[in-house]
């Protein structure tokens, strides 16, 4: 029988939402083993005064199997 756990984390990127997700998962994988997947719970952007996106932020729920 397998048991899975879900943790939440936040990540950011100045490039794209996809890059923020990849950066968050890469950093998470440094200390969490057995990652099975992730759910992008929320997306937020930071803009300048002209409305240009300056940073992408994501809230992730990462699922991993407990050994």
C-alpha cells in the first residue's frame, strides 16, 4: 500500500508561468523524493505601472509518495 502526501509551495519567475512551475518543482525535488505530480492552484502576476507583467507567481500543490 502506498501513502501520498501533498505540500503547498510558492514559486516565481520573471520569464513565464511555466518557468515558475519548473523552478518550484526543481527546488522542491532537492529535498523531497518521490514526487508524483503537481497542481497549479493559483496564478498571480506582478505588473509595472503600465500594465506590463514583471513577474509570474504560482501556488503549487505537490504530491509525493511516502516510503
